[in-house]
C-alpha cells in the first residue's frame, strides 16, 4: 500500500532459475531470465525505459509458466511504481490472475506470484478508485491463495489506516488485527530465510506503527530499538517513517523530510502524483497538509500527454 516502490526480489524466480540448471532447459527461458535480470538491474534508473525494454523482451522469450508469470509480475510493478501507469499495470496483473491456478499444492511458487498479483491489483483499486471493499477482498483472497510477508504487511497497513475511521472498541479491535498481521508478516519473513535485512526491518517497523497507534509506547520503543532504529531502514521505509513521526506528534517539517525522500524514489510525474494521492488521503497527515512547506507534496505536477 503505502511503502515506497521496492526493488523486486528474486525469491519468486528461484525455482525457475534452478530449473534452468538442467541441461534440458529451453533456450528461450534462459534468454528470458537474462533479460529479466537486466530489467531488475535497471530498476532504479531515472528513466525506466531500459528496464521496460528488457522486461518486454523477457516476456517474448519466456516459455515456461513460472518464468512467464515472474516476468508479467515485474512488468506490472514497473508500470505501476516506475512509470506511474496503473491501467497498464492492471493488465499484467489480470493476466497472471487468469493464467495461474490457485488450487494446485504442487505449484506453491506460482500461487505465490498469483498472490502478489491479487495484492497489487488491490493496491491499485484502493489508490486510484478508493474502492476499499474491493481492495480488502483482493487482499484477503491473496492471503488465502498463499500467505506471504507482503500480503500480511498490506493487510496490517490497511487495517491501521482504516482504524482512524472509527472510535473506541472497534478501533482497538482493528488495530489488534493489524498487529496480528504485522506479526505474521515478520514470522513468515524470518522463517523463509530469504528476506533481505532492510525488507525485514520494514516489516518490523509496521509492528512499531501499530503498537504506537495502540498507545503501547514502551513496547513500540523497544520494538523500534530491536529492529536497529532508523539506521537499519533503507529509503523504501521513508513513507512508513513519515507515518510513525506523524503518530508521535512530530512537526510538519520532520514528517515532510521523510515524504520527500519517498517522493525522490519515483522517477516520473505520474508515479509521484500517485504518491501525492496517498498523502492527500492519509488520515495521519490531516493536521499537517495545510502547512505551506507541504505544497509540493500535495499538489500534482503536470504529466506528459
């Protein structure tokens, strides 16, 4: 939901890469993996063109279902996070949802990719259409297809954000669910053994956010210290840090500093305007948005075309 766009991990491609060690692996798949890896290397380029070109070439070459699904997922992420074209991203996510079965226990990696596509589709419906009901249904379906650190984290984020619309016992109940999902995200990431340290720190930061919202300040402080504090967090945690500082009552300048860092990760006006939509609708920023220093964070910039 609100996290800055991460560099794609290779975890979803590990099974396919192992398959390519077999002498019988098809040449097209080998070429597809090379192009996929090239696209990931270009993920952080100021201009997303090279990453898109390599990913599109990978899709043409891909023959196995696993590699094709990985490439479709990467193309969706590129169009959403780097280009800012959510309509195009949805096309790729829909293709994964349609092509990949969610029922075969033998296809756990493929079900994981489908879970990611469902999750990403929900994020777009929430961000672009404010369709909370449809987004939540997709998040839950993603979790049912295969529980992952990503969908547990997003469910926790959704419930945290949603909790500010209610009061009293209902708010606490939503926050307790958010805390449970945040804990599950950390557990799955730790038990999987393949999560990068900075990604694990971001998952732990979500627990800090929920504990802070629950008013459990001592537990939140300890959890923040245990993850290593700000020094353990990469630039992808900038939006979460902005939320945390807002929860803690920080001033507009402090929160804005983190949001500008999150904004700097988005290379196109369209992608930056997507983030501005989140900022304008974020309950925790309501008291800060009128500050003059926030003008560039809340007002859209012109988009090409």
